[in-house]
C-alpha cells in the first residue's frame, strides 16, 4: 500500500435512486424503492474509492464481506449521499464504515471488508474460478 492511507479518512459519493435499482427478486417483489442490493453496491463502491488511490501497481483488492442494515426506504429519483470511512487496517484486511443518506435521513449503514492482495494472487484466483 502507498503511504498516507490513514484511519479516519473519508470519501463522499453522490448518487441517485434509479429505476433499475428497485428490488426485483426474480419477479416476486417490484417496489418502486431503493433496493438493498443497490445500497450494498453503493457502499462497496464508496469503500473502494477510498482504498483505490493507495493500492500499489502490484496490488488488487477484492470485496470480503458486507454487513448492512437497510433502515429506511427511498423512492426512485431520491438523491443519495454515500460515505465511507476507514476504520481499521489489519494486515491485508481493510475495514470501512459506510452510510447512505437522503434528504437528511440515514437510509442505511454497513461495515465493509476489502482484502488487498498481489495481482499475481488475484490472477490465480481468477484462473481457479469456474
């Protein structure tokens, strides 16, 4: 990892609830609301935005875990403010705390784990994936 990656760093990412972000669940549910899967996507994206500038050329990162609470709904068209904060680095594991807000209300919160590895290790994992 490059120098300067410090606990407490944050990233802010604006977004908007789009029609394709609704829950579909194989046709079982079609609420006109922000789906949990889309919230997780935004939280992982913000967390990666925090980490990416500090990866060396020889490094890659992969998602390891997301523990999310979807607290409130938001309709299609709602503005989103997604944040990620670096809370811990333990060896190759990077832990962030992510939140999504809309119009002054917290919609969700999560703990996100990313795992840093060499590009060679990542390439090996890709070869093994079937």
